[in-house]
C-alpha cells in the first residue's frame, strides 16, 4: 500500500479556506485514485494533525506523507508542522511520518498563475505588453521573501513586460504600491496575480489593493486548479521515494 497522503493546511476562520483545501484534495484524489488522501489543519479547522494521526493509527496505517499545503518554506513548514509531527510520532510510534516539501517554487505553479490570469480575461497575445504584480501573502521569513522575488524574476523572463513582487503582510511593497510603480514606469496594462492558494483575509487585502490602485485585471487565487493538484502529487512522490530509498538502505 502506498503511504497515506496527509495534506496539512494552515487553517482559517474564513470558511472559504477549508472549502478550497478540500477541493484541492478532491482533485488530487481524482488524479491518483490509488492513494488515500486525508486533510488536516494546523489551526482553526478540523481535523487537527494529532486527531487525524490518532485515527490513522487506530485504522492500522503505518506510513504517512505529511504535505504542507504551502507555497513557500517559512515558519509553518520549518517549525510548526515538524513539531506537530514529532509529537504525533511519540504518541503513535507505530506511525512513520515523512514530511514532504512545500509546493513552491515550481513551474507548475507558474502555469497555474497564468491559467488564472487567462481565465480572468487576459489575452495571451497581450503578454509582452502586460505588467504583472505577483502578490503573495507575505512572511517575516527572509528565505520566503527571497523566493518570491526570484519567482518574479524568473517569470519575467518568460515574456511579460514586467513582473513585480508584492506582499499583503509583514513586508513591502503592498499590492497597490507595486501597481502604482508599474503605472509610473509607463506600463499601460497591469494585472495582479495572487500567489495564494485559498481565499481569506490576506487575499482579500490583495484584491482591495488591486482595486484601489486601478489594476486592469485581478486573477482569482490558485485554488483547486489542475496544476496545484499535480504539484501536490509531485511533492508526495518525492517524499515517498525518499521513504523507499531509506527502507532499502
């Protein structure tokens, strides 16, 4: 039996968050029906990781790949989830946990961003004349900030007029500032691409900034688009392969 895939999301008081996480998992199940996919949350939503781990142990599961449903490797992936998994391992020594990598950066996520822009009405033929604001939730972790900046640089090389990073919290510039900076440079068409997985307070802040600064187009969040589900499975396969390699050593 392949390891159970435990998709671990941050959680939110906003019900749209959990609904989106479950939609992502449904798409993952459709792509890989032979893998059992379960959902857990670090905060606010149920089930928690400890509660799900207990249920899996009772059912006789022995191997779990815990995948942080996050786009960057920041505090939740570096500290929160490892601590929770260590505690679950001590409580249920019969369970073996493998933590998968975060989803990004990945070419699949760039494809997802572009899918959302085109779904929002951007004509692919206008790519070379369009400036894009890559708007992420933001983080106090410098590694995560550097990753977003690098994604923007790489994405710019694929043919956009310009790509600027922006952040909804903890770091500048804000979405509205990035839109205004592009406009001041003479970019005539500006699109905002939220680099976030699910709706919530910070994505709402991104949308408000886009409207306030007069962006020409605002894409929806990444959500359960096919590329996100494929990125989940890619990280799962990487973690499962490490598990097999360790068993063979």
